[in-house]
């Protein structure tokens, strides 16, 4: 992409004492504020998928010890509940049927709630505390949270024991008095779990949708009218029906998601995060802008493991952002690079985020199909970031780190090959085994064995405890959120409004695919500002996706479109959660960081329209068409990145505005289906590149400061004119 040690005017501030691309001392950022809730983002582990509402601290911090609630007793209880929950899930996934007992699906889901939801009440206080107040908090879990824990276990176990009766006798519509009363308790507990796990905004939305069937028959708006329910029946439908709390999202979590999240936690705790960061430094650190390219690569690797944008920022950011600032990146851009790279976790195979696993149930295809479909868009997204970073460094004369100051790739691979091997085994098994739900457990066993026998990994009793607590926090938060999000699904499904809304959307846009995609993008973005990606996805998978697919859009492309546009809110004003978190570390303006992140992540706004209109970009079609679409999209991303950043990599020219416009138009056209449109776009891109190459080299100017950073060979330095003019004015005229 660029040559090492670019020569030019300014060398940039990188030096041997503070080499670019190396991890500096971990800084302690100010408290990050969640714009959705107004609460301080507290530390927890980063493996909560895309829904992790409480981001993480650096991995060397003992997280659970920082919480006065987790005394040795409660910490042990969290680990016990976690182990029971994982074994319970494995019993279902591997069909062990311990004791010859087959657990019905609904009973299994109730038991899953019984073991994981109590952890939310154990680790998360009833309200957020002020920054720095941890030392003043009471140790242990208060009595009212103990009551909530007992209530969750009691109600869930009751329904689990009566799982067969619920199915055979239709308790969701005609339940005994005790079951009806406990349904109200269960409903309230799920809502409180959702508030603690995802915030007040998500709670309000889920509550409104859950009570919506009470008024669906009298709402004056025709497109919102549906079947009405009385309150007791609604409570039993939410609690014991198959389309609400126990709906597709929770079924997917129990069968697939638990194993993959477990894999992500174990991979990090056994040294995977450190390995990927070191490998990124070895591969990219010596190129111009190397510190930022390292940040992108390491954050992408973190994203594969967790899928959580904000958590990734607060995990890798304290290492990568100071390194970028030392190498010459402004605080604003350093934060934007980290935020943009981290927000790609929910779209990066092989693990991706929670919403990708929910697609398995909604689309009805194996997870491997989604993994393959998401590969090309993820490559395009990160390529766009890399190209813009390269252009930023080129325009500012930023050099890479000398090779002798970086780790050697050979050494990094020799020490960390087990982690690459684990990802390879995971991917191969996903494509070769019949049960994808079993795959992550086999790979987890391999990772734990490696950690126990590998000399360079310290994995004693303390590390086991840390990992057990973090697994419990991660799974508890995801199960709590998904159970609460099921109430949205239940409200829309019970009234029958989901289908009518889709029909109304199609009628409104008049069968215009582009208009409905634009409308869907806006709705996805708005919902993404207030909801987690999973919540926004579940809602739109019911309401909007059927309307889009009815107009001929490929189902997988339609679902990925929703996930992409729901996730752009992490880097887009006015919320920009990931950008806000990164700004807290870089000490830059949050809004300025958001706008820079939008620019760096421009491809993420364009690619969804590309694959919605051209399904070959999500590997739907003949291999030849997929290959051609991929190659043309690479050129398209190259053009769009140059248009956004103002620098044409490889041609090595700073671009004037007219050429940037031509490149943007040509790049967008190359995403569209149709040979003629693609060829016209390619011609525009080629013409702009040739025009830039044939133009006379000019002095490179920093777009932010207006200062000349370097003068390419053959170009005239404008500063020479100023010197000549000054000399002429100082020379007295001849007489």
C-alpha cells in the first residue's frame, strides 16, 4: 500500500524514544458517558457482543476486584452459575440427555434465564454510581437484589418444571391462577434485567411494545391497528408464548450464541488479544501511518472476538491512541481511527456480533452462509479505512517505525500460532461439521489445553477465576438483553401488525427499491442511536426486511443491510458511542471525533446499498459474478477512499476537488449491478487517476493546517517564491 520509511519533508514526531506503532503506557481516560442513558460507562469485560452496554478496561486490570459487590462469596456464585449455564447449554447442543432426561426447548430456555439473569442482578447495581464512588459503595449484594435473584430463579424454575404442560395445554392463553400471577412477576423481572443490562432507553421502548397489544384495537392509526389482548392474557403470552421472551432471539442465544461468546472470552484470556496486537505491529508498523494501521488491524481482531464497538475502543484504545498521537496523528483523528476500526467488529467474520447469530433464525440458513456473505463487505470496510489512513500519513509526511524497533513477524507467529490455528480450526469445522453449534466448544477445549501447556502463558487459579467471572458477565448481559428484546418481538407478533407494516411500507414507496432502502437506512440509524444493534435488528427484521425482500432484494443482503445501518450510529453524530468513548481517551472533541470517524468509515454507508442492489457482493450468485463484483468493488473502495481523503495512493498525488468528485461518482457507480454502469464507473476512476498522474507534481499541503508538509521531486516549492520576493524587495534598485 505504501513503501516503508516514506521520504519527504516532515519526518513526523516518531523517534526511537517514542516509536510509532508501539504501545505506549496505558493511560487512564476520563469517565465515558453513555449518551443513551446519561450514565457513566463502567468497566466490565469486552466480550458482550454488540450489546455490551458497559465497556471494558485494559486486560491487565483485575476487573471483578474493582467492584465491591463481588465479594468472594458472590464471585464464587457467579462462577458456579456460569458453569451450570454452560453445561446446561452443552447438554442441549451435544444431546447428552443426562440421566436419560430430555429437556423440552421451553424448559431449557427458562433454565437458561434462571442461571444467567441472576448474574445481572449480582454484578449490576440498581443505579449507576458517581465516578470514583466505588470505594464508598457497600460491599456485597444488597438485600433487594438478593430478593430479585431468588425471584428470577423461583419463577423460571417453576415454568421450566411445567414446560410440557405449557406446551400441551396451551397455558399461554389459558393458564392456572398461580402461573398467571407468576407471569406478571416474570414480565417485570425481564424488564428490570433489560434496564440494567442495556439502559433506560431500551427499557422504555421494550415496555411500550410489550403493552402495545392492550391498545392495538383502539389506536386511531390504521397501520398500527391489530388484535387486542386483556392484561392477564398478555402476561401469559409474553411469558409462556413462543414468540416473545422465549422467541427466536433467545432460542438462537441458547443454541449458538453462548458457545461463540465463550470462545471469544477464552481466546482473549489465553493471550489471543496480545498476540494479534503484536502481529499487527510486526506487519504494519514500518509503513507510513503504521501506528494507525496497527490500531485498525488489532481492533479488527478484537472485533472478531467480541463484536462490541465501545468495549473494543476502551480495551485497545489506551494502547493504540497514545501511539498514534506520538507518531503525528491529531487527537481527533487518532480517536476516530480507533472508533471506526472497533465499530467493524459486529460485521467481521468469523464471530461477528449478536445480530449475525440472530440472522440464523430469521433467515433460516446455516451460520456458515452468513459468515461467507459477510466476508466481502468486511474486507471492503477495512480496506477503505486503511487507504484513508495511508493518504492521511502521506499528506502529513508521517513515517513508519524503523524495523529494528518492531517485533518480528516470524517471532510473533512462532509464539502465537495456536491462536491463528484456533481461528482456522473454528472456520474449517464450521464448514465441515453438521452441527455448527458444537464447534466453538471443541475449539475452547483446544485453547484451554494450549494455555495449560504453553510456557509463555500464565494460567493459574487466578486466571481461571478471572475468566469464569468474565464469561458469566458476558453471557448474563447478552441473555438478559435478548430476553428483553423478545418483548418487542412478542408485541408486534401477537397483534399481527408486523405483517401489515411491511405491506404498508411497500405500498408507500410504490415498489421503488431505492426509496425503501433509503427509508430503511434512516430508520436503522435512528433506532441504532437508542437501541442495541440486536434490538434494532429484531425490530427491523420483523417490520422492514419483509418489505425489502418483497421488492426482490436478496434475504441475506436485506438482513445484513439492517445490521450495517444499525451499527453506523456508533460513529455517527449525534450519539456516536464508540467515537465518544475514543474521544475520552484521546482528549479530543467528541463531535469532531464523530465527524472524522464518519469520514474514515464512509465505505460503511455505501457498501450496504451496493450489496442490497448487487447480491454478488454478499456471495449470492455464480462464482464468476461474485469474483467480478468483488474486483470491481475493490476499485470502488479505492476511489471512494481517495475522494474522501484527498490522496490517491499508488499514484501518490494530492487531489483537487474536481477529481475527488469524479472519483466519488465513479466509485459509487462501480458498486451498482449492470456491466454498462460498472464500466462507466471504471472509466471515470481510470480517467481521474490518469489525470492526477499526468498533472505536474505540487507541494503537498496538510488539509487541516494549510502548511506544506513536503515537496515531491520535480515540484517547485511555493516557499521559494516567497524567499525570492523577499530578496527582491530587500535589494536596492540600480541607479
